[in-house]
């Protein structure tokens, strides 16, 4: 058990030292987005990541909608015939 505690303590101490002295390091000149090796799509990786995240959100919404529909016991949305009936305004009769 002691070697585990020692290694955790050492790791935490190194992390804290790194955070304390991080302000003394020189700031990076510029951050450039680099494509991974064998990247054939010629699209920015950030754009591809956003598209993938959007697709995952849409898929999760579809799954949630399906689960919610099954929880309701099979009661599905049923369109009424109300939109086919036209109501015509009628004149009010004057009071007698």
C-alpha cells in the first residue's frame, strides 16, 4: 500500500509544481491546427468535430424520442379532422 501512496503523492506534487511554475514559461508563439497524418478529407478538423458532435446530438434526440414514445404505452400522436371543418362567422341577433 505504501508504494501506491508514495507514487500518488509524487504525482500530485509534480502536478502542483508544474502549475505553480507554469506562469514562468514562455508563452507559445501561435497555435496552429494541424491535420493528423493520412488526412484525406481536406476539411478542417474542428469543422469535422463539430459535425460529428451535431450528428451525435441528433441521434441522441431520436433515441430519447423513441424511448419517450414507448413509455407512453403506445399512445401515438393522432391528427384530428378539426382542420377540415370551416367555421363561418354568424351574425348575432339583436336583443329583443
